[in-house]
C-alpha cells in the first residue's frame, strides 16, 4: 500500500483518486501516523445484505445474555 502525507495528499488529491479508481490503496499519514486509507469501494462493500445478516445471526448464537433481560439492561443504562 502506498503511503502519502496529508499535505501532499491535499495537493495531489485528483491524481490520488485516479490511482484509487484503478485499484490502488493509499494510506494518508499525519506526522507519520496513518489517519485514513483511500481504497476502491469494492474493498469495502463486499458480501451484500445476506452475508451481514448471517454474521449477525452467528454473533447472536455465540453471545447469549444468560438469563438477563434486555429491558433490565436498558433500565440499568438509564440510571
């Protein structure tokens, strides 16, 4: 993955977008720390709705409340 400083990224934003459009991933840093990553949307939007629902169902099966009631947890959070 290519790395570029924030100031340079601002000055070269159009060319960065073109590179990302062609499939590149670019990390933007500020004082040496990565603060953002530009990447094509296909890296972000994979799987679709069905896979998200399947993941949520798997999560729900693995994480039980063990006798706790949602209503009680909500009330406790309001205190």
